[in-house]
């Protein structure tokens, strides 16, 4: 397992980390791992979703598209 040392960490930030860890019932180290995991995972997920959207867009370029408003209207009219 790798190690990470953060020098000159602001005392207030460390206090907030400690308080958050206590609230979650974990160590400060585990809290930091969770924070890093959440924040570093999200951009990757967003990038993957954007990449998939670009692929779909490239496959449907030039095709006619029905607006979502029209589709919703048709569903509503059928239900009435």
C-alpha cells in the first residue's frame, strides 16, 4: 500500500476532517480515503458518460429526432 504525506496542512482543515471522521465513526485516515475516492471517481464517471454521449451523437447525426416535449405530449394524450 502506498503512503501519502501532506505537509503544512491548515489546523482548521485538520479539525474539520477529525470532526467529520467522528461523525462517520471512522478514523481521519479512512475519512480522507473516502473523500479522495469520491472526488476522484466522479470526474472519471462524468468523462465516461460524456464519451458515451459523443459516440451516440456521432451514430445519430443526420437522423431525424423527435423532441422530448412531443414524446411526453403523446404519452399524456394516450393516457387521457
